[in-house]
């Protein structure tokens, strides 16, 4: 009888222990442990981050850090932190959270356009992925990389075709650059290469001219016509005489790309720079900005016409008046000069 009581007591204690253990496991592992009210929270874990840094990142997002620590330790995450971008959903338990941080690095959408220099591009990308602007710029300007791809610092901006791309947040500077080269080669498919060859232009020259076209007009539906003017000039051996190239030459000469220039002065036309198309024939030695796809395709599929000149249309802002003769152009230009002078725009 005594032995029976002991056995019953042991069994009861075991059941109680199992109950306590089950309760502990449930509350530690399977109870929701999120403290945010949104449907999801984005977590960014840097490369080489320690578990302490993960704790600092997760602190505001969790109700109970202690229980998370216990599960993370049990699942081996404490000594195997993975960098990247992770999404935590409201109501996740510790088990789900650790599993997400171990294996669900979610890509992000990286966007860029309208950059004038590699420096600007590096800064724009550094605001979206882990790599800093200095490492990105160094990777973009790496002499060996440029030589292997038959480019130089002046033309390198053309490698980066504006669009939206998918990257892992912890992509390295070299990883970003190398993927963009792959995208560049994919963009320049057989059809585009054939069109460039038909124009007797390299992809680099097409991009350089496309940058001028884009700077000249923000109207996508006008870009083919503007491109046609420049193609007519090139085919006739005329200077491009594009004001945006003068503005770029001035900024570059003064090393001040923050200045805003609304009006090109006659003295600006004398700037001695290979980018000044009032002094140097052909397309600039590199893009004066990052042209988007519509501008590149506008050059490759330029409108065939007889126009050689154009100037801003003061009756239809954003668009231009085109002319076949210098006399007609001078009349259009005089109208524009009168209007801009009335606005008090001196620079």
C-alpha cells in the first residue's frame, strides 16, 4: 500500500512537471510575441552583426525578449546570425520569428533614375541597400573592372539603366555593380545592338546622345523628334549645340553639381570642355546624366524629318518649336528670349 502511494505520488508529480514543462514550452515557443500594431515590421540585420545587435533591432518589436532569447539559443541562432532584410508578421511566435530570421531573407526593390554622376548614383543606392556610398563608388570606378568592360569613368554611368531591380538588402557594392552589368548586357539585346550599328553608333554613344535628349525634353512623346534633330545634325557634320551639355560642362569645370542653371549665357558657350557641344563635334565623351529607357529607345528609333533646330515653345510649356531653317529658328528663338527676359531669368 505504501509503495502504491509512492508510485501514485511520482506519477502525479510527473504529470505536474509535464504540465509545467508544456506550459513553459507553449508560452516560450508558441505564444505570440510581437509588440507592433502594423500588420508587419521590417527588420534589417547588417553583415557580421552579433546577436546583441539583433536584440537591439528587435527590442521595440517584441513583447518578451527573454523568451525570444531562449528559443533563439535553443535553435542555434545566437551563434549563427544571418544578415539581410526580414519581415515579421503581427502575432508571430518566437519559433516563427527565429525561423524567419534564419532563412527568409526577403529581396527589396531598388529604384534609381535621373542621376548626373556616379557619385549621385552611389548615394542613391546607399540609401536603399546595406553597402555605403564610398564602397559603391569605388566599385563603380574600379579601373580593372572598367578596363575589362571596355569603359572608363566618363562612360561608366551608362552601365546603369534606370529601372526597378530586385536585390537582397545585404548585397555588397561589387555585387550590386556586377548585377547591373548583367542587366546592362540584357538590355542591349540583339535588336538594340542592331539598331545602334545601323546608326553607326556604339551603345555608349547612343546612351550619351540619349542623355542629351532627355535633358532637352521631359516630354516622352517628343523625344523621338528631338533625337531626330540631333541625328540630322550628326549626319550633316554639324555641331550638336545642345545647351544641356554646356550646363554640364560648367558644373564640371566648377565642380559644383548643385548649382541650378536655367539660362545659358553666351560666355558659357566658350567653356573649353569636351562636353561643350558648341565647341566640340560629335556626341559628348560620356553621358551628361542617366537617360531612361524611353530616351535610349528614342535615339534608336528617332523620328525621321528635316528639322535641324528647336527651341522651347512658350505657348505650350514643356514642348518645343522645331525649324528646318536657321531663319525660322531665329524667329522662334527671339520669341523665347523675349519671354524668358520678361520672367527675369538671368541665370
